[in-house]
C-alpha cells in the first residue's frame, strides 16, 4: 500500500514493533517518540494515518490529537494503557477515530489500519458509481451542507468544518440516504465494516457531528429506539 503511517509512542520497543509490522504489510511507517516530534513530522511529510499513544511525557496524546485535528483531516488511532470508557469517550470527542488499550494484538492493530483504507477505497467506488447513475453530483446545489468526497472537506453555508475521517463517513452515509431511518448497526457496518470496535462509538461520533454542525440546522434526527435519519426539511 502506498500509504504512510506515523507511529508515536515514548516506548521505543512498541514503536519498533508497530513500524516493522506495518512495513511487512507494505505501508510506509515513520516513528516518533514525543508529541512535539509528531507535530513537526506532520508539517514536513504527507501522513495518511496516525497511531498515537496517550501517555507520553510533556505533551500527551490527547493534546497532540487535538492539535492534529485542528489542522488535518486524517484518521487517528489512540493507544492507552488505561481501559476506561471515559478515556475512550474523551479521545473520540476530541477527534480520534479509533481507540485501543495496551497490551494489544499487533495483528488487530494492523488489521484495523488496513480495514480503514479498504473501507475508504470501497466508499470511493460506491460514490463514483452513484454519481454515474444519477449523472449529477451527489450534493444538491441548493443544500446548505456540501461534502467533498475526494478531499473529505465539509462546508455549511460555505463555512468549512473540521470533521474527523469517521465523522465525515458517517455524515456522508446519512446524507446519501436522506429521510431513511438508519440503525446504529447499519451505520457501524457501513463506516467501520470489518474493523474491530464498539457500537457505542456511533453515538459518540454523531454527538460530535451535531456539535460541529451547530444549532442552525438540525440535519440529523434521532428516531428513538430505532436510529438516525438525515433530513433538510422540518420533519
């Protein structure tokens, strides 16, 4: 794969294990051992995915994640030695796309990264097929919400929003099925697919999307006991 993964942890043995495993899977892997080094590399190189340890000295992983998300729309997987739900929720709320606890399976880690890129490739093909079928853009010109599915950029009333990769994929899935009630299972299957994870992350991500969209438009409706639907009307 012609993809570059940045691996950041102050434990050099862990970084070595992950980078060597990723290279075996044909990824380009770049090591980093501090938050400051991560941010420097992000400015110097094109990074497609970040594996980021939370418990790093000086600048911890959550702060690094927040800095990355303010400038870049790339997937971030957090690593932590603490297996607490609140840590996972905080990580997802500040922009992480995935979360794993230590000790972890290196096979599971590489599988999650590979699954992410397979998912994106598959969605690109589906989006292109949908555009060809309709012979028009997937986004209605009159819509206040515009998604650029090539760059993963989102605009509301011509104002750019910063969404994580998973947030973008969820919003795109909902928008491409307007007025259809979609269950959390359907959203999870479409966005995460064969990746490992928890169904509750769908709820956290949708909460983040709503917060970023603001109060002017209530695009995502909750259908209690069923799931969610996207609508630009007053239903």
